[in-house]
C-alpha cells in the first residue's frame, strides 16, 4: 500500500515487526522508532516525525516543505472543478507552487541555519581556511546542492560574528578549566614568521586535572599566539608575559614553572616577572648535538657543501627543471630539502634526501659546474 506522508522517505518498516520503523538517516546505528501502536489501525507517523525533528533538523525542514506542498495541492484540487482538464491544470499549477516552496530560504536566525553556519565557522577555524572561502563559486555550489534552503552568508558575517563567537565560547570553556587547576606549568617561545617577518610569542598551559596523575588527566591548552613587535629585550618579554597571564586572570601563585629556551633575553624576562624558569630539555639536547656535529671538520664541511647544492637548485628554476628531466630516467622523483637552523632534524633530512637523489645529482653535476659533497670514508 502506498504511503502518503513524505516521512517514509526517511524510514522503512521492519519486516519482523511492522509496528516499528528503522530510520534510514541513522542506518549505521540502526535506530528503530515505534509507529505508535501494535495494530495497523493504530499506526501513525507522529513518532517518526518527532525523531526527524530532534535528530535530523535539516531533513525535517525538507520534510515539512514537502508535506506543505502536498497539503496545498490537495486543498486546491478539492475546491476546484472536477473535470479531468481542470484537475490537470490545477496539478500543473501546484507543481509550480511546489517549486516555489522548495526554493524557500531559511531565515538566518533559524536553528537549522545557525547550525550550518556554526559548522562552517568551525571548519574555517579548524582547517585554518580564509574567510573568503565562503564566497568561492565551488563552495557555494556545494552548499547549494547539500542544503538548498540554506543561504550562505558573506565572509564578513563569519569574520565579524561567527568566528569571534566561537573564540569566546572556547575562551570561556578554557577559563573554567584553568580555574579548576591547582597549579599550572607553562611553555613559551618567540619566533618569526618567514612569510611576513613578523615576530610572535606563544604561551601554552599544562596541568594535571586529577589528584592521581595519568595520561588521561594531562591538560594542555595554547592560551596565546600573539604579535610581538619591537625589541625582544628582557623587560619587553616580562611585560608581554604579565599581560598574557592577566588576560586569563592567572595569579603568579598558581604558576609552577615556565619552560623556555636558553636565550638570555627569555631568561631575563621570566626572572623579572618573578617566576621559576626551567630550560627546555629538547632544546638543550639539540645544542649539545649541534656542537658535537660541528666540532668535526669533515662533517661540518660536508654539511656546508650539501647546503650549497640545495641552494643552487632553490635559486635556479632552470636547474630544477633539468634535475626533474634527469629524474625521469627511472630515478626517484623527489624534492631537495634545505637545512633550517630552527628545525632540529633538518640536517638529517637534508643528507638523507641528497643520498636518495645521489644518482640524479651526479648526472646533473657532469653537465654543469657544481661541486657535490664529498662522501665520508669513501662511501
């Protein structure tokens, strides 16, 4: 028997129990909803509609629009002429009306629209996407297909309202967790963005939320990653650090320790604030490894020559193009990696990649005046 309600687009009756229906939208979890009775005359779609409304609000709006269109079509036919030609004309008119109903746009303040907008805002924040993405044609076409009733706001709605609201919610939740902690340790660092040459300072908080320490009880939050203009002197770092703590209303008595690098300015800044400072173990270990490597003349010379080889290709598009053509001779097609002092493992990756591309680079060197690194111990 044909079912009139559009709700049956989202449900199917159980074969072994016709008094229940399985939600197709919850198919992976196999959610079953009662049809409101045990006999066919008692069955209704109220529970099914309530389930769609509470668990799948976007689909519920689509369902409501379809039911409303059917209702208007039925009313028009019941009050109109009964001739075949008249009914055909009315059905044709109502199909146009249905098209208008399907094109109805959600109000921006409706719960369904707010939910979609929030999810887009979270995507922008989590994936570090530009606000302008919401005005890209491809993204707009995608949203029109996924949710035709949703009207996508412009980039300023996300930059001025959605993202600031998400930030305030995240800040409030983090503040509540900070208040619950008894003692907090911090890590802080200063770095320069290679694209803009602007300097930034970061502050991360770490603490144990339970009395008995465990992996699950460890809490870590990035509290700040803010612009740090001007000279990076000890007093300037101290002022910046105090301002960051004040923003989160963290008293000095709650600060257990601050872990930083061994820079004199950072050491001085933490001392001025009056907090206990500890050196970063990995940073200290890296300095020891660096000194050990560079103390060997043969190693330091090999690294210097390796860096010059990579620099040669990084500064010449023609050289890169020729190297790519050489790699087409069944050789590994990879990119060279340059050593970056602040990236601790970059020397290792530099040498590893040169070794992988050795044959291609040697072939290139036979055609061009380029000095390749001399292998150690004849290897």
